């Protein structure tokens, strides 16, 4: 009898170990969602990138542009859920773009220093099927959540092209040697 119970438990365990998470909603789709009026999100008037991120510039910057090789940015930002609940905020925060959630990283590319941009990020480019919890264990970002970020791009730091820097330095040294 004990053997049958163990076999039954093993079969139940094998059947329940699949790659789906019970109760997991499908990934979010900002185009079909309703946003709190306080967010100022009008998907129809936003630009949709090929990757699914939506953005709208309220101020187009005139400074250095964020690129795929940018090594750090300084931003003011506010992150909220589609119902308007704020989950994060920061002032003059330095980020290494590679460490940002994918949708934010992709939404910053091309933005110029001094710009202000609203990003709407589908869950697949946010936190996906994983909920983000606060230190007390409560959930701050539910799984499959669309994220809305307001970003002020204060400063962009792009790495120096060492070839150009060496040529400029050598040219400057040669000019100084002639005088």
C-alpha cells in the first residue's frame, strides 16, 4: 500500500511540474488597456517602437543623445502602474543603461539630454511573470503589469572613442611642439 502512495505522489509531482505558472495572466498589451486619467496616457497619440514600447516626448532635448553604447545616464523619473499607483521615483539618479528593465532601456535610446519622455512598457519588456515585492513582502508591481514611466533625461555619458581621442591628443602635441 505504501508503495502505491509513493508512486501516486511521484506521478502527481511529475504531472504538476510543467513550464506554466498556474493562474498567470497573459502578457499585457498597452493598446487594449485603460489607463488612469492622472497618467496622461493616450496610446493612440504615442509612437510605438518595433519592440512594443510606446513613447511620447513632451520636451525634445537638444543635448547629447542616448545611444546603444551610452554607459550612464542621470535622470529624474517616476514609475507607475496603469491604475496610477506609483511604485518608484527618483531625482538625479545615475543609471547604467544595461542594468535597466528592457523596456526602459529601449525607450531611452534616441532620447536627447534635456528631454522629457513618457514610456508605456508592456509586461514582456518589464517584469513579465514575476511580481516585485516590497521589503515587507507586499507586492509593489504585480506580475504581467504594464509600466508607465515619466523620465527627464538630465545627462548622458557616452564613452569616448579612444581612436579619436588619441588622434586629437597627438595632433595637439604636434602643434604644441612646433611653437
